C-alpha cells in the first residue's frame, strides 16, 4: 500500500499545530485520557482509519490498557469491560461520527446518557475530541496514509509518543 500524497498537515504545519492544540484543549476538560483514547479508537474504527486505529491502540497498550478492552472496543455494547461513563462516551462518539446514518444523528437518549455521566465542560471536551479524531481520520483515509509508517521515523515516533505522554 502506498499513500496518495504526504499527509496534508505535513504540507501545512500550522494545521498540524492547530489540530494538536485543539486535541490538547480537549484533554483539559475533565474526561480521563483513557476514555478519550477509547473515543479515538472507536471513531477511527468506524471511519476505517488504519493509521489512527493502529496508533491509538498501540499508545493505549503502552499506557497499560488491557488486551480485553482493546479487542472489544468495536463491540463495547456487548462487552463487560467498560464503565457506564465510557459506554456513554462511546455511544456519543458513534452517533457524532455517523451523522448521516439516521434522521436524528444524536438522539436525546444518547445525549442525555452522556450528560448524566459528564458535566458541561467534559461534554464539550468529548465533542471536541470526537471532532478532532474525525478530522484526522478523514485526512488519513482520503490520502490513503499507511498504518505504521509513523513508526519508521525515529523523530515521528518520538513526537507521537511525546504528544501522548503528557496525558
């Protein structure tokens, strides 16, 4: 597999910085880093972004996430490994990622469950995190970025790990 072009954010470094800052802001909203990482994996699975599924799963694993939970993210509704708050975040992620799949993309039931588990600041952080990962997914999928390529460059690997270490 070969990418169609360099990742657009490498062509426009200001865009890369903006996405990093937006993601960083979301991580200051009171939602656990683990939950936000699960959100990133789930949206990436839905969008078929192999780069992000690979990267975020590896990072979660390095941070101590269990195989059971990693393997079950796509089937979170039927797996006993997730908290009620994580389930609410994952449901919101699915709804906000699949906007065109139903007439009411984010039904009150899903929103209200998220609001029962997260205050307004945390809900805002979740929505920003969902939006950011969807941007990354769309950039990577449209340009056919290749999973694992980032690991071939020591500088890129260090940058990715550094970006996620501060969580």
